[in-house]
C-alpha cells in the first residue's frame, strides 16, 4: 500500500475514534486525526518491514496493521493523559 492510503486509513480511524469515544472529547479533532495518522504510518512501516521477508501478496492483509497501529497510538495517548 502507498503512504497516501496509510494516511487515509489514519484519517478514517481518527474520525471514528473521535465520534465513538466520549473520553477523547478533551482532545481536538485535529490532534485525534494526527495521532491516528501517525499510528497508521507506523503500522504501515512495520508491516512493510515484516513483508520484506515473507511471501504474502494480499492487499487486504496490511489494512489490519494500519488500523491496529492507529488504534494503538490513540490508546497509548489516552492512557498517558490519565
């Protein structure tokens, strides 16, 4: 996947997190989306590094790492704020 797709997934996850999580109301929309984009890019890079040594060619497989990276960064931020 391209980096632009990673960013798009981060924006979608950040928007959904802002809409779903009431505890995240203290964080601005911009910050929530930037945190999710950062996580999605991190997840994409980790997936890219792992896929260098494997023969997985599916285009759906990397989406899980992008989403988990974005959600992971949002959760880590939420834990560190409390």
